[in-house]
C-alpha cells in the first residue's frame, strides 16, 4: 500500500507540470486524482505485493529513462512517417511482424504494447496466447529483423527495467 502513496505524490507533481501551475492546492488536487486513478487500476499493479520505499524510489530514474527513450523513439518515428507522407514515391512495405517478448508481467506487456501503438507508423495488433510474442503492424516492414531489434533493444529493454 505504501507504493501507492509514492505513486500518488508523483502523479501530483506530474499534474502540476501538465496543468502549468505549481501550487500546493494544485499538487493536492493532482495527488487526489492520482489516488483515484491508482485505486481504479490497483489490480493491474498487484496490491498484495509489499514493496519497500527504497525499491520504489530506485525505480524512478528507470521510469524517467524509459519515458526519455519513448520520446526519442516517437520523434524518430514521426520524422519517418512525415518523410513517407512528403515523398509518397518512397518504397515501403507495410506488414505484420511477430516479435518475441522477454516480459513476463502483464503490466510490462501492456506497457510495451501501448508504447508500440504510441509510436507513429506502428500498431500493436495482438499478443499471443502464451504471452511469448507480440504482433506489430508497421508502415514499413521491409526489414523485419531491424524492427524486432528496435523494439526489443530500445523499448522492451527499458520497459523491463522500469516495470519488472
């Protein structure tokens, strides 16, 4: 239960950044909203798991790294999609690629799937029944191995560090 308090306080800080006003009242509103969000999603985060504050605080830099990598990947993918739109004669091969997963927790697999769908030009289609593969549609799947390496080494690596 202690980790929820830390997460709620972190969401309060995020709320201050998103709303553009850093005040005690705004922080409290964000923290209360954070508590409501966490409470509604608590089954996803295994509420019976008792995690010490030290582990929660140690995870914050890993989450920050994950979000930084995510922003970089979204920017790179946006440039690629813009290039495809601006030069329609570029040869692209859209396709679906099966990507093996190392993640084992539901929250990690969900984070990977959502991260892929957030990245322009890619969309998560499905996860295999045994949770060993994720199926991704890419606007340019001309090099499926490069797509697999990109997702496994750039996205999944940081998701594993942040969520498992």
